[in-house]
C-alpha cells in the first residue's frame, strides 16, 4: 500500500508530465468511461471540479455525465452522474431519470437522486410522476422538495 501511495505522491509532484495522453485529465476521462466501475462517478466529479476546463472539455464532461445516467451503468457511478446532471442543468438526462421512477424496480438511493434532479430540471408535467413518492418514508422529503422547487420555478415564469 505504501508503494502505491508513494507512486501517486511522486506522480502528483511531477505534474502532468509524468502521465501519458492528457495528463491527469486524460486519466480521469478514461476512468469516467468505465461504466461498470463505481469509480467512474468519482472521476466524473473530479472532472467537474476543473475550473480551467475549456468549452470543449465542458462538452466532454456533459457527454460523459449523460452516458453514465443510462441503465446498465454501475449504480454508484450512475447515482453520481444523475446528481451532477441535476447540478449542471443537463436536461437531456430527464428521459433516463423519468424511466427510473416509472419502472417497477425500486432503489431508495437511486430514486431519491432522480427525484432531486428532476426537481432541478423538470417541469409541471413531472409532478405527477414524483407525487407518488410523497407517501414513501424514504423518498418523501426529496419528493416534497422537488415538487416545491418545480412549482416555484414555474410560478416565476
């Protein structure tokens, strides 16, 4: 373990020159593309923290985020991507979020994150989908907050 930590420290001290193909950002992009791995979500959030990202890199972040919102992605990575989609205003994720909440399979964390992001991205038409979760003790707070957020946003228009 110490050897790996030491290697990581040395690479960090050397900067991007110690890493092939795009430096740290390249490593993070490759990690975010590993849709079956939970660390893809962590890599995605690390990319989102890059304050020096170019317009092209922001587009890449959006494409990676939307790809990780899809079914079949590791659940941990998917949850991170859904949260980021909501925070970043990626409304293109809405069909995937609606699909999660419309499906029969339930996962409290995934549902809650989808509800929260729909609250950030959705419209009045999404309230009916979210309302059924107000009666569920594990999802009710998120559902109520999302409905309130949508109603406030719609009233401000």
